[in-house]
C-alpha cells in the first residue's frame, strides 16, 4: 500500500513572523479501472482501500448490483490499475464507452445522476428516528475519526452509522470517492445499509443524494451545505437531509419527522 501523505519544505507565514518547516501534504493517486480488459475510467483518489473504492464506484454507476456479480478483481497499486471481471454482461461490452478522467472533486456527470432519472425511482421506506443529541454525538465522533484530515486538511470523510455510532469509515481526497469506499466495504463485507445513516464532510449534491438513495439509506448528515437539487430529490425520495452540523447546531432540510425533538 502506498503512503497516504508526503512531506515537503514550506514557508509558514503569519502576521507576526515567518518560519521554514516541513509540512505534511495528502497524496493524490491516479487509478485506472479496467472492466473485462476494456479501460473504463481513471479516478484521482487517495491510495488506500482501492478495492472498496472500485466496487463502490461500480455499484454507484449501476455496473454491478452485488458482490455476487464480481468474478475477479485484481489491484495493482504499483501500476495504478485495477482489473475487474464480472459474471455477466455489464453493458460496457455493448458499446457504452466510459473511458474518462474523474477528478478529485469526484463529480461524475453521467446520466445516472440526472434529475430526470429520479422519476419513477422508489422512495426510501424507513421508520428510523434520530434525536438531535444523537446527530451531534455522531458528528463529534466523525470529526474525531478524521485522522488524515487532521494531519493534512486535504481529504473528505464519509461513514455509515446507526444511531449509536460509526460502523464503517473512509477518507479520500474526493467526497464521492469516500462514499464509494464506504459502500464498497459494505457490499464486500455484507454490511446492511437499510435503516442506516450516511455521514459526509462534503457538500451534498444531487449525485451524492442519488448514491444514498440507491442504497436505501433514509438519513444523510453533512458538515456542509446541500444544493437545491439535492434538497428537492431528498424530499422526493423520502430521505431526511441534515446539513451544517457544527457544534450543537444543524439545519434539517427535508423529512424532519424522523428527528426527535425533546419534549415533542
């Protein structure tokens, strides 16, 4: 496994003084995925949990449904390649050409995530409830787990939780990649996602919302803001969207009936 960080000499400047120190910078890694010997896509990512990332990406793109679809997966982190074979036809062999570069921001830009694609998608059915105190406690645990962010300030984090704590945690330079790593681990380890919660450090866009909806997750909680389309989609999908969770404050954008308020 490659190192997650690299050290560089830097000039540190404050209002009062300057100093030369050695700083820690997060490492960016280029990973090319081959599906049935056809180049599919190159991801810019962090060089850890690459198998989880690839599986999560394939699930998010709709190229596989479960781990039973995977015949073989071979990771070569020295060459920056992953070769995947599936049990059946993935659609790529039928003429769909992916071959593209996905930057560390993680935006896919594919038809899978388009707003018209939301029509006809089943709502997420779940009676799970969460108190505001549980939201604050989960985010506090989440922030404390973000080791690489504390060291470099250069990554996003994602986690699968229940109301009592974090079950799966991942970090990556891309917010989409971090979530794909979580879902890839869930798939390979048979960790259920129904009636669970997703935590993310990044902005909640429509693409992120689609990922969560596909795994039938009823609650998404973020340190950051959502987009307007994500808010509308979360309402359509019956997902509770909570953002700007900082300290003892939060904004509930949709389906706040799942949030238990003391005294109500």
